[in-house]
């Protein structure tokens, strides 16, 4: 159940994994704007430094931490350094993720493993370290970034990504079931079409893989807009926070008759309706 709106950022410390670019950077800036001290962790140190520079230029407090989220030791070290800089971490944002394109028969198991190591396991590593701390205190907030692709089928050329993000959704919702009664908040942030640079670094395994989207009814949102949606949702006590509220209608259609939903999606793609966003919001 959502709670009354309150500022859950003022005088709080937040650690954002993947805060050097895109949505992660926008989240860091928005949290800082709302009064949080922000630890920006990223393997892209230059990007993280740019994020921190923007925060400090606006009068906020932030610091950079090099982190390889595929390494247990690096995640542990980053958390320890962030705690030394800012004290207890109140908000943890697990936001690292990569996309891969390709027909499923072309994507090798090693690539599947890479995607899982980057999209799912960092959440597991972060939780493994933070949960005992948060449970001992009886307070805190965990944010895991998933995706519309983990909510219903459409990303047939990005199946490893969709599968890993579906796992993040399931993990987050079950984690909320466990932690919310213990005083610890959990939010599953689900971006839909958001303008970032993630597609530029997308590796492709098939020349003929068809790029399909969640639906042309969804407007293309800026990373800054998505960060506002997340922060507002956190302040009102939401567990499930999609960037576009109308996604719930699509989820309901899928839940009502998965077979019909999938067959209709097949027909749509065959007719040339790829479900790609057509306009900004």
C-alpha cells in the first residue's frame, strides 16, 4: 500500500551503481536535487566524475567510486568506501545494465552469461552485502532497475536482456514481500522507452534481427523525466514504478490471455507494426 508523500531524500545518503551515464546519472542528479548525498559508482570513472561535477556545481554533495559490479570484491570495496565518505547508506540503487541484440539461435551461452552477470548478479551482490545492514537498522530503501521487456513479451531480438530483467522484476517483488514488513522499502523501477546511450553500445549477433518495441503508444521519455518519475514514486511509497503508467493496461491484456497476446504481437510485427515509440512525451 502506498504511503503519504514525504521527502525520503533530504539528509539521506544514496549509493547509485551505474551512475555515470544515462538513467543512472539522471537519478543521481535528481536525488541530489532533493537533498541526498550521492555516491556515484561506475566502471566508467570519467562518466561518474561528470555526474559528480554536475551535482557539486549545483551545490550538492557527491563522490566518485570506481566499481566493477561483476566482482564481489569490487562491490564490497565500493560499499565500504561509500560508507566511509557518507556514513550509513540509506538508499541503494542497482542500476547497471546492458543490452544485446540477436536472433536466439545466434546468441552463444557465453553471451547469455555476460548479460546475466551484468544485469542480474549485481543486484544479488549488492543485496548480499546490504541486507544484513538494513535488517539490523530496520530501515532503508533498495531500488532495482528492470525494464518493460521484463513485464511482457515484445523484445524477441533481445531475449537475454528481457530474461534478465524479468528476473529482476521477480526478485524485487519477492524481496518487497519479505522486507517491507521489516521497515525496509523496495522499489522496482521499470523504464520503458527512455532516451539514453545504451543502444549505442549494444552488441549485435544477427544482421537480420528485428528490433521491436513495447508499443507505439508509449512516448519517448528523457532520462531526466524518468528520474523524476522514480523519485516521485519512491516518495509516495510505490513498489512498482514504471516510467509510463499506461503499461499497466498492456500488462493486464497479457495476463488476461497470454496466448492471444503473443499471437497478436506476431501479427503486428508481420504487418510492420514493430511497437517502436513515435513521439516524445
